[in-house]
C-alpha cells in the first residue's frame, strides 16, 4: 500500500527524470554538433560517452528527487498534496 506522500514523491521523480532526459539529450546533441561538426561523425565513442554521462546524471537526479520528497522532507510546513478527486473544472469564460 502506497501513501499519498510516496505517490507524490514518485510523481516528482518521474517529472524530474523526463525533464532531465530532455535537457540532457538536447545538450549532448548540441555539444556533439559543436565539437564534431567539421567531421559530422556523431557515432564516435566520445559522443556516446557524453550522452551516457548525461543520462546517468538524470537517473541520479530523479532518484534524489524521490528520496528528498519521500524520506527527507521534514519541513515544519508540509507540502500540500493534491486532492484525491479534484472534480470537474469550472466553466469560466474570461
């Protein structure tokens, strides 16, 4: 049985993972293009090393996000959790 705090921590970790992956891939591709543009060979071992290091960093970032929220968030004012059933949105015309 998972608690609301664990569910929220898992949600935050997955968000951090997806955001980090997108940023890492963009940075790795940009770095590879800048460094190897004259050769136009992105299949070198150096290019894969850059991408691999960035991906490992992202996985560690997501794990840290989960641990920080689920285990180490001992603030006096807890983060409010989203309601279990937020209901239907209001029909507001602006």
